[in-house]
């Protein structure tokens, strides 16, 4: 927990800039983050325009401001952040950073200090926070399962091993993917090795009640929940199609959507698995990455029938709707990851192909979508693009940036 | 003659040469120093999206020296080059030559090099 001097200096410098003056008074705050005094806390500073950017190679996160695009400072010592992701507390003060190495770290965005850190697994892939903000859940590959923590203390409340073939000769743990929060203090997730969707009801967090849906299709690789919390959709790697659970049905049942979208053709190599989280639901359509095809699939969210497929520049990784739904932005797997494409949703056509930098890994819209931040790993920078003019409006130097997460996620289901 | 052999056999042949008898022959076929830097970056960053940047595993298995201790070199090289059907592991033949796949497999088995360059190591 002891911060290197350099980091403290940076934090101090940042805090001074943030508060305008009184850096000396803030020194105590940065040096002993666990016990900030009220007089030392920054005053009149909100977090609604802040965010975290993962600097994957350095095990650091940068705290950024989206109103005047800039880096405020950095928090280091977060371990292996390849494939790291973040969820936010309801008040937007804390980011929970899930690291590849199983580290779960609670970061204060204003003091830029680590408030808690636990090593909760050997190999982790992300997490979720409950709608009421009290529970944080982590999804793990090793040991395969989900762990539920008290969001205030990071105390472990429940361990949910993803056991396949329980009691049988082949009993083992599945890697878990597609963890999302659902209304009613529930979490849904998918078992990559178990071809199943589980829903954990954490009304009593120490004794979660699990509903299991088996045989949903082969190798679910990620999932999303629609903005209204009604449909949980898992993408399948092992077959053409997606598995969907209508959570408003009693009892819910799994059905297949977009079955056979590959039309039996030989799939193209998938050099990076698409991500479904950060749903692209725009109006009455959902936009989904095809697996092994250079296409975005468009599905009607009332009938769940395919309505279009849009040819794109590579294997889509993120397919993300601008918050107003007018545009959908797509990035790609290597070797096409120097490009980003913009789909105009009324015409369902690609209207622009941008080349914002080398190795684009992630995109994040500002809360109302007037700009999008794009991480360009191999150029060591984040490009900020105006979504109306499609012009770059700022460029931030960051070390091998990957995931970008803004605090507005705190208010959105499934983020 | 080699051209008609299946890929796995060709790789086995190359591997045999390199490991058993003629290290000079392998060295002659080794990627250039500049290409080696690219390959190290590719493994750490792009393979890392499934296997972890530190190669400790993810959706794909761990590729550390310990994890690969009992794996045959030629099968690793063939998996890198041609993929593994039924799993998410794609073949990287569009981006790698067979020699380069072999070079990567050999270096994985020895404990893969870290990226050198501007990225400083994280303080722990």
C-alpha cells in the first residue's frame, strides 16, 4: 500500500491542479488515503466527468477528465491489468478495478488513492456491481466461478464455484464469462465450459440462490443485458447464433436467436474474441458482432429476427451505440485494429472509416455521446473524437492504454 | 519435397533440425532481430488478449515455461501456425511464417522474453 514517492508527487501535483490551490493542505490526504480529513478533502469537485483509463502494461490506471480532456493523475500498483475492467460506485467516487491476476482494487477518483485491494482469484476477467451499489461481483477463470464482495469493505460474502457435472465423474469448474448485474440484487453469468447461464439471486448475499439454465449452446464467450434489464444475451463461440433469456417470462426460458448466421460457410479466424458488454441497442434494434465473419448483425428487439447484416472492415470486437442510438461505433481484432467504423443507424450503413491510431483496443462515449475516447495501444495515446464532425479534438499521452471507463457507467445497468 | 508434406510434419522437420543436430541451420532461419522484437510484442500484446499479457492464461491456457514443460515443441508450433479446431485458438498463418511460429514456440518453452522498449515495468 505504500506509494512510491514519484506517485505521491504526481498525486499531489494533480490534486493541486484539481483544487486550484492549497496543495500543501492536501498532502495529508494523498499520503494517508485511508483517513482523509474533511478539511483535506477536495471541495466542490464532482466525479460525473471523470473516468479511468487502464494502462495495461504498467499496472496503472489514469484518472481522466472528460469536460476538458486531460489526464489528472495516475494510480499505480494494480498488478496485471491485461483485460482489466472497471465498475463504479453509485456516487461515482470509487472505481473497482478487476485485474487479470485476480486483483480487485477500490480506487478513489478524487484522492487517486487505493482504498482497498484484495487478491480474490488466480485469473479474473471482470466484474459487476449490484443496482443498489452494495455488492461487487467478480467473474473468474481460475478458479472458475463468481465471488461476491461487500462494496464498502471488499469482504468476501459469497463464493459461487461454477461446477459442471456436479457429483458426476467429470465434475470440474468452468471459466465464467458475461457477468452482468440484474434488477433485484441478482447477477447473471455464463459458463464457457458448461454451456450454461446461471443467475445468482443475492437478496441474501451470504446465501445466494442460483437458477441454472443448461444446454444454452456451445461455448458462450460473453454476454450482455439489454438496457431495460429484460433480455440477457450470450454470444456463442461454438456455434452460429446467440442464446437469449427473457427475464420477464415466468419462468424464464432460453431461446436461440440469429441461429445459423454463418450460413454454414467456413468461419474466418477470430484473432480476438468480441466483447458484448456495453450493449449496442439503438432504438428497436440491437447491433451484435458476428463471430468469424466481418459483419455486424442487426436484430429487431421485438421479434428477435435478423433484419440486416452490415459488412465491416474486420472481425468486430466492440460494437457500441452512441448513447442517443444514432450511431454505432465498431472496432476490430488484429490485423485490422487500426480502423474504427461508424454505422449510421437510420440507414444501417457504414458512413465513415477512421484511422485514429495503432492497435485500437477500446472506445468509450462521454455520458451524452458528443465525443468518444479511443485507446490506441501501440501509439501510447488516447484519441478523443467529436462524434458529430468525426474530427479529433484532443490527444492524451498514456502508456499502452486499453479499457476506458467513465463514471456515467455507474448509472447504467449492465455496465 | 518438403512442400508436399503436411504442415505439422514440416514443422516437426524444422524442429528436429534445430533441436537435435544443426543449431546453425536454425539460426540462419531465425527471424531478423527487428522481426523478433515485433514477434515478442505480438505474443505479449495480441496473444496476450486471450493468454494474458504475462502469459499466465485467460480464455486460452497459460503459456509459461512451467505450463509448457511437457508439451512437444512441434505441436506448439503447429498450433500457433494452424490453430486448434474446436477451441478459440485461431491459426496465425496470415501473420506468421512457419519459422516464426517455431521461433515463438521455442521461446515460449524457454520462458518468453519480456518486451524491451519504452514501456517501463510497473512498480509493485
